[in-house]
C-alpha cells in the first residue's frame, strides 16, 4: 500500500478503497518518454499518486516546472491500479506505497518495478483510551490490530517492540497472529478491519491505529502509548518511495523528481498538509533497491 500507514490520506497502507474507473486510472499514452537520460528539457512526466488534491503537490509541480519538467499527476483511489499502470507505460513514476507493498506486488506479478527515491516513514502508533502507559496494560489484556496482511505484520512487530507480545523466531514483515508465542506474551491480539481499530478502543486495552483513522477518530498524541522507531531496521520496509520501471532506474529526470520531494519548500508544504508524524527519509536508490530485493527474497522463501 501503500503510503502505509497514512494509506498511505491513506498513505494512505491497503485499506477499504473504492475501485477507480480504468478511464480515470490511465494517463494519456505518450505523454512522456519512458527512458532517456535527460534532466528536464521540457519533458512531461506522469506520476501516479493517491492524494493529488493535497496542496503540497502544487508546490512540488512548481519546483519541477522551474527545472523544465511538467508533472502530470494521475490520482488513484484503488491501490491495485498505480503499479500496473506504471508497468504498462501509462505512468512514468508513482508515489503512493512503501517498500513492502512494492515487494509484494513485484513477487505476485513477476514484475520488476523499483524504488528510486525515499519520501517518508509514518510510524504506526499504539493508542489507548483506558491506560496512560504500557505498564498499565494488564496480563491477559487485549489489543486490536489491523487485519490486512501488510499492516497486521507491522502491528505485531510494534507490539513485540513494546514488549507486549513475543513472535516465534523474532517475527518479520510477513508475521501473522499464528506466529505469536502466547505463553511468552502479555496480551492477546484481536485482528479487526483497519477502519475499525479506533472504534474498538472502548472494548480493548489498546489498539494499533493507522494515522488516517486516528485522525478521523480524533485520537490525540497524548493517547499514544508506543510508536515504532522510524530509524530502525524494522521500519525500513515501510519507507515510502518514488517508484519507476527497472529500465528507468537511472533516468536523470526521474531521479531529479524524486529528490525534489526533499526541497525545503516542498517539505514545509508536506508537513502543513500531512502533519508532522511522517519522518522524512533520504535513503538513496541503491539502498532502497537492496532493501526491496531482500523483502522480495523473504516473500519468495515463504511461498508468497
């Protein structure tokens, strides 16, 4: 997903999304070359996103225009569409997903899309409306977590880092509730639809809630008991990125567009629109691609 967890503003992650009509999903063919090594030169580049209405994209487009690049944003409300659209040449880039979502897509579709520039990580928080600290959660307590595969594994890793559960073998980005070592865990997990995690807070001790649903439920920062470390190795699969076709991974124009996300004026606009919970990441393309390859290998070994 996406910009998980704002999913992806669902960034954003793989949550109750309304399918987009194909006619809307596809950019006009031939709007830009898919290869080449130029760094502007009047190109028009179509980028698939999930939040084109956010003002920060206007700032971003203006910065691109100043470098001779016209950015055409193609908005999607169905996270199943941007990667096929990119693979088929209807887009030149997309920016809506984290590395784990991309790796899952590539493996399941035998594709070779690659990340070329990092944007941000959105830490996944553990909320409670009953307790004010982790220590107050009782032995045998219940914690609600999202039940979609991507966010579920991530939520389990958050709970393990918070020392509320123990995962057999240490856990990974493919963990499921079946991997919880119940004898060594303080709490039991209750998988529910991601959109219902906040609604379940009244009946559980805590809940892992994606940022967009936390905002919709008016949850406060002082109700967060724990959030993952965005700089940890465990958080790397959840770095959001600009993604290109493998043949275009060294395209100078596309690399310039990925870097423009970190222009100070764009960063200010992103924080104004999306809040300050996202932690900007500057991992280079080689590091992102190596991480994605490692995740893909894990998925294949697991029979994914």
